[in-house]
């Protein structure tokens, strides 16, 4: 009661020995204005017992200068009730040394609003033990700017539960260096929604080990823009299981450079649906070795437009068995230039139905030997 008559100036005039004798009850009774009279040095000189007597309201009223006077011992001794009074603006001025004094219990008790006060420097100063105390909800509340403060060590230490709290926008804010720190366990745990946040640059930043960890479902959910971030080497490194997860739309979006990375095993494994997504440009970009891997089943479902994509070199590379697998639509779609690459053996291997699929324009462009072969077939 008597202390209540002291002004903030009077409180500030107290020397250390006088402050030392104040009880927790007396300190807790100080008004916000009176407490404002204490300097940062005086705040830091309070014993843990005295400091423990301060209320959450009093702590929440401390100026950023006073907060700078808090010792690591005082911060370590904060109760969760006291911590609840700390404002985000106060948290924002904590030094990395002060941040290091926060216990895991204190960190877990921080509200998302309080966490919003952490700077990128403070985020990066958290130990892996401290980071491990954050819940998925707390991590999910961090801004994209704050996410940028996570070190590669911190990212590597995230549990799959914590990772599950991150939003797609947060994933999209990761730098290529941060992306490189994601473990294979973390990669395989990402949801398709989370993966949608990665840019094509982010996808390109994944190393081969990280790519290997992606499931067919995860790969199948990537947009054509994201898939465009994969190099031809990375496309060729996909396992059969992973490759099987790609949709016809995704395959249709591959660049000619990426098409060049397809292995013969991948081409051989293409389903009819996947084949349907490939463009005529994609077929024109195939090497003769890749053409040789196309199965007769796949050739049989090619559309007229796809067939027209083959170059004369590719037509010439087709085996007689492959040519014989062309549908009547495919045969009728061959250009007069492509016809020049058809051999007499190819024509001889066709059925009469296929032979009849040649148009008069195609037939008139044939050489004498090709014409004789066709006449023999149809006779």
C-alpha cells in the first residue's frame, strides 16, 4: 500500500540494495507505470524469486528496452502463465542469446500470435531441441518470411508430424538450399497439396536421392509446370513405378529435351492412356533407339496426328513388326514423305485390310518397288 504512492521516478531512484529487499508480493503490487520506472539493468538484477512474482500483465507492459535487460536465467525461469503475457513485439527484440534460454516447455506454450514476433534471425537461432518443441500448428502459422529463416539443420531435424503442419505456400517459399536439406523421409511424407507449392525451380533443386523418395502418387500430382523443372536426366532416372504415376497430361507437357531423357524401359512401360498424351512433337523428338522400344500395342493405339509426328528417319527405324502394328487410321495418316521410308518388306507384312487403308495419294507417291509390293499384297 505504501509502495503504491511511489512514482515511476521514485522507483527508478531505488538503488540495487534497496531493490534486493523488495519481496515478490511488493513487486507484484507495482503498477505498470511504476514498473516502467525500472531500467533494463534493474530488471536484469531481479532475482529469479523476485522475477517469479511479476504478473503476466506486468511482463506484458515491459518496454522493448526493458526486455533487452532480461537475463537468460530469468527467461529460463518464466512460467507459462507469465509467458502468456509477453507480446509479439517484445519477442521480436530478444537477442539470439535470450532466445537460446527459452525452454522447450516455454516454446511449446507460445501462441501463434507470439510466434509471429520471431524474426528470421531468431528463427535461425533456435536449437534443434527447441525447434522440436514446436507443434505442427505453430509451424503452420509461421509467415513465408519466417520460414526463410530456417537453417538447413533445422529443416533436416523436422519430424514428419511437424512437416505435416506446413502449408503449400510455406513450401513454395523455401530456397533451393533449404529444399536440399529435406530428408528422404520428409520428402515421402509431403502431401500432394504441400508439393503443389513447390515451384519448377524448387523441383529442379531436388537431388536424385530426394526424387527417388517421391511416390508415384506424389509425382502424378505435380503440375506440368512443376514437372518442367525436371531435367532429362532426372526424367530418365525415374523408376518404373514412379513413371507409371505420371498422367497423360503430364507426359503431354514434357519438352522435347525431357522426351530425349526417356529410357527404353520407360517407353516400353507406357500404358495406352499415357501414350495418348504424347504430342506429335514428342514423337518427332524420339531417337531411333527410343523408337525401337515402342511396343506393337502402343503403335496400334497411335492417333493420326501422332503418326504424322514420326520423321522419315524414325519410320525407317521401325521394324517390320512395328509397322505391321499400325492401325488402318495410322496407315492412312502417313504423309507422302513418310511413305518414302516404308520398305517393301514393311508393306508385305501388312494385312490386306491395312493395305487397303492406303489412300490414292499415298499410293501415287510410292516407288515402283513399293507399288509392286502393295499390288502383290492385295492380289
